[in-house]
């Protein structure tokens, strides 16, 4: 289908796309169960492991595929056509691995040992930083989770919210206030360590399959060397290209809605017409609007991804505002496209028998992923005013 093929530029990308398509089809089959259980299924995780998916953003020198940002977005977008929640979930893992490898945030011996486990066992990790009192860490709140040193160990206590894939992760990267350092740090913690429990709190309108439950830490013992980051070495103000996996995911949901709407328009023939509704002018108008919006948002996203891949690490900082803008443009366009698809389907779009209502619920979540629209607009305004 042309909507996919126009962004596949070589044989390697075609191979990656086909792998993503296989996984997307399985994710779509399991989507109903993920919705019902409000978590990513263990079977789906095993499907990813069989494809060696979780090590793909590691450099080839460490056993990965060395995915470029462009390639990362290509597979994420296609995954999300199958199931948005699945794509967003695994995207966090791949993106974090890519960031750690490129930014060299951790001590080399710690990261290399962890990377080996990712390659050989396909373990998965996510940062868990949000808390009820502090909200999103991008807003600068100090975590209430505390790390207290006693001898050769730290002891972690606190509660984290919105912990995507909480029940299937192998490791957590946990942010905490480190008392003896008087600083915020992050700890690498095995998910099945004593003192860790999961509370099933994820009961949301959309993206239910991410299983973003609360994780509770009660005096969890952690070795000193597992304090892998300190004083915000993963600087939130530094350009983070890997976060484009978020807009890629929501554009994938929009593409799925667009595809379903076109199929619906071609097949639905009310007895008041001699043809399908695909021949009705206002339906064609909506289909054309969907494709125009998707062209604009996807071209912008892949252009900025290409810019990122072609720049030096220093040069990448110059496009931080564009990275943020991609997220705002893409998630808002995705919502507009899904709304148009719903209008084409009419009342049938509200039925659980069709996928439209899930697209409608899932795509809304993109508006609440960082960076938020207000922050992006402020970034652009301040840059313009500083010229």
C-alpha cells in the first residue's frame, strides 16, 4: 500500500518494516484481550522476543541492529497500525535503550553488562518517574520516592504512577530523591525484587493495553552501583530524538483509522444509493482531508528524523524545538484524522463491533504524552522572540 511504501527507502528498511508488520498483525489479534485485561500480554512479549526486537536499538557492536531514528519511527508507526497500545509500550523500551547507548549516561561497565542481558535474554526496561503529587517529571517536580543509604545499600520507598508495562517489565529505572547526595537520581532495579508490588490502577478510557499501573516500593534494597544516574545526567532539556516514537505511534493509529474508513466507505451501500458511499462527494472530501493531513504530519516527522540522523550530537541540539513541534503537530493531526474516520462511519463507528471507537479512545491519549502542547508553544515563542 502506497501510504506505507513511500517511506521505505532501501532493502534494510523493507526487512525491518516486514518484521514490524508481522508483529503488528499479532498485536491486532491480541488487542481485544489487552483491552479487557488492561495490560500487555505475556504472549505478545514472547512474540517480540522471538524477533530479537528488544535489542534492535542497541549498536551493532553490542549485538543490536543499530536502528537509526528514521528506522525506529518506521517500525513504530507500522506497529501502531496493528495496535497503538502495544506500539507505545515497546517504544518506551526501545527509545530508552537508544538514549542510553547514544548519550552514554551510565558507567560503561554497568551499561555493557545490561546491554548483554538485553541481547541474550531480550529483557525489557522502562523509566518510571511519574508520581501523583509531582505529576509528569517534565514539569520539574522533585520525586517523593526516597532512597536512603544504609551501609553498602540504598533502600527505596515510594509509589510511582503511569508505569507502562508494569507487570511485564524485567527492570525499572526508578527516579528518587537520594538523601545522602541531596540530589535526584535514578536506580536500575529488578522488577521482582523483594518489597516491590504492583497495584492495578490502570482503568482508563484509552491505551488500556499499556498496563500503566502503579508500582510500590517498600524498603527495596538496591546495591550502590545501581544508582546509575545522578543530578539529572539525563538532562530533560537536552534534545531527545527518540521521543519521536510517541508521534509515530499516534500517526499509526490515525493510519489504521483512515484504512478502516476507506474500507467501510467502499463496502457500505445503503438502499438509498445505487453505489457505495465511497462515491458520495462529502465522503470523498473527508477521505481527501485525511490523506492531506497525514501527508503533512508524516512528512514533517520523517524530515526531522532524517535531520537528526544526519547531524552531529552537537548539531542535534539545534532542532530541539522542531522535535517538540513534531509531537504537537502529529498528535493533533492524528486526532483530527480519527475524527474524520468516525464521521465517515457514522453511528456504526460507536459500535464495539468495529475498531473505530478504539481508535477514537486511544488517539486521545497522545495529547497527554510529553511534551504538552502548551510547553511546545512556549518553546517556539521564546525561540522566535530571542532572534
